[in-house]
């Protein structure tokens, strides 16, 4: 199993900044691991790498962590800013085992567009869906663990 060649420069950039191994998911833990995944998602989204040329794990990672980053800075306005990618974002949440988060976000998106961007109504729609990962810290911990523990099947290519 090897890392995709086109991903290595992105990983190297992150590992150099963090003074860790290129395969940082084998070394970092907690908030450092979460931050590295957030950084990788940004690098992936800004890159011109063809999604068809990399393992799906990178695509899921890119969309989920990038969405989380947008939410941290924009709140529910992230829906408006990412409306063209929402179907892909929801699919990626389902792919990583967070179907309840995808369902809650889907409800929030519907209300965002039907309520004239009423933040309270959007929050209520999100909260109305049973979702054990509605807490951001719990969701980030799950995601970091998911990608690090499943890295061999998600982030490498078979040789």
C-alpha cells in the first residue's frame, strides 16, 4: 500500500508545518490530528487534483472537514456559501458513517431555503433530527478516529 503520488506534496506541506511524519494520522492525536485533517481538507479543496485519480477517502475527508471549517467561521451561512456542494457534502457524511448528521444537515438546508435564511428555524430543524454527533467536539473526535483508524483502506492505493 502506498500513498497516491499527487497527494504526497500536500501531506509534506502539512508535515513540515507540524514537524511530524507525512502520514501524520499515525502520529498525531486529539486536537493536533483534527487540525491536521482540517488543513489537509483545505489543501485538497484548493488543489487541482482530479477526484477520480485519488482514493475516495480523500474526497470524503476533503468535503466533510472543509464543511466543518466553513461552519466554524460562518455558522449556518455556510449553507449558502456551499449550496452547490451540499449534495456531495451530505453524501460524504453518509460515506463516513455519520448518516444522522447528514439527515440533520439535510433538514437544516431545506429550512434555510424555505425560511428566508432564518437562523433560528434552521437550528431548530437541525436539532429536531436525532443525531448523536450534533456536538461538534464529539463529531470531530469521531471523524479523526474514523480516518486515522481506517487510513489503510481510505488513504492508500494498493500496489
